[in-house]
C-alpha cells in the first residue's frame, strides 16, 4: 500500500509543478513545435494548445506531457523556467500505467 501512496503523491507533485508556461518554455528549449510534442507524447495538438492556453486538460494528459519532456532531461520547479537535469530522471511517473491512460486527449 505504501508504494501506491508514493505513486499518488508523485503524480500530485508533478501535476502541480508542471505548468502551461513550463510546457511552452520546454518546447522552445528543445526546438519542438506542437506537432513534435504531440508525436513524442501521444497527446493531441488540440490538447497541447488548450493546456498551453491555460485551459483544463485531464490529469493523464498533463502527466503525459510532463513525462515526455522530463524524458528529454528537463526538470520543472514552480516559479522557474525549465532546467536541464544532470543525470536526474524526472519525478513524473509513467502515465501509461494509469487506468485512465486510454482517455489521453
């Protein structure tokens, strides 16, 4: 049960520290357009546009974006622009393990 609690805690942290501004800044740092992020994350371009515009998206969608960008070596902290992690794996759990993954936008 402790591992489930830890997983839920990590997801909550990722959801609150990964912002729409982070997403746009990270794409810029990587030189990716929305199409590239869509291909890499399996999130639709429309959902990325909504998220970056500040509209709500499903938690699993937001986690998929954070997970994808962290896999590229970026880290996210509230109030700061994304940074490059030095051999640090991101804190966002793989959203493919979530029961609602099929609902990704």
